[in-house]
């Protein structure tokens, strides 16, 4: 893959464990193509403040045909990043200065939500970023630029996660 965003490398064990949690959280998603999760941790990396997976809002009914319809799915699916932020808010957990772990790069709308929430750092998994289809490069590249420009540090864990599976762009993957 030719795309290689300029993101910093992180390799501490604790980051691997929180990324494993984000990958695990993703399996609660009904999305038949790409499942993603997010975990928010306080700045000391000691307390989980929120977590989420891409999902449909409560009360929205779906079936295979609806979930296979990309337009319908994109109009209804709540992404993992705002889902984690909403859970933290629901339980009164402030996220200002917190760290968000996501397997992949947040999209632009999720990035603006992350910025506005006060998250200070986003840690992704470089191995999954490398699997990004070309059709998403422009959007994810802009999201990375926006996060950095607005003061949110973006780092990438480089290496295998182990012990989890992921569904990304229709393919099962073992990070």
C-alpha cells in the first residue's frame, strides 16, 4: 500500500491492551462489512471512561437487506467514536484530556466530534490503517490532518495485537 500518513509510532504494552479492547468491542456491531470499536481512557491510562461500537440507534429496526444497502446504513449507523463519547456522557464521565483507542482512523465527522469533546490523543492501529482501501484515503487523510491541526495527537501502535478478530471492508482479519 502506498499511503503512509505521517503518524507517530507508539509501542507500549498498555496501548496494545486498550486497542485489543477496542477490537473486541467491535464485535457487538451489526455491520456486515466493517465493524469498529472505540475505548476512551483517562489521561493516566487507569480508568475506562466509555466504549462503543458502530451500531444502529435504539428503536431502529434493520435486516440484512437494509444493512447491505450502503446508503441506508450510512444514514443510520452511529460510529464507534461518538458511541463511546455518548456512553461516557451518559454515565457522567468527563473526557477532557482523555485518550481514545480506535483500530482505524476516525472519519472526518467523528474527528470533529473527538476534537470538540476534548479528547487529547487518539491511538490507532497502523496495521489496520495500512489496509485502508484507496477510496477512503482522501477522507481519512483529511481527518488525520484535522485532528493534528486542532491539537489532538494521533499516534499509531505498530505490531500485532493478537487474540482478537476484526471484520474490515468485508474481510475477516486477525490483527
